[in-house]
C-alpha cells in the first residue's frame, strides 16, 4: 500500500491559547484554501521526555523538504544507500514492511 503526504511547503501557525502553547502545521496552496496537516500542543507532551511543542512544530514543518533532499541524495549517490536510509524513505512514501 502506498500513500502520499500533503505536499509542501508547510508553515507553522501559533494558536495562542492561554492554557498551553499550541501550533498547527498548515499548507497554504495557491488557491488560498487552508489545509491543516498537524496540531501540536505542549499539554500533550510528557514532561519527563522534554522538548516543546514549538520545537516539534519546527521539525515537522521541514518534513517535506527533508524527504525531497533525502530522495535527491539517494538519486545522486553512485553506491547503494544503507538499508536504514532506504527503510526511512519507504516509510516516508507510505510503504511499510508489515503490510500496512
């Protein structure tokens, strides 16, 4: 099974809630119709694990760029990529070894 992700570029919007920091990851296509890709909130994070909603949002918003750069790298190397790199790219493109 293959699925595709929402094409980038994505942007971060702060929801400015009083009780916690909340961010949405969105795509704003040329037609102006907003597409929410993800929502991240500090209240959902386990304090023992550390991190912040804002830092996670910054990482997530770059996912389409990272996927494109990884594909470009794999297309340009003369030697085969490692199994782990290929597995990551397969998961990004929606292919799972467990039959999903």
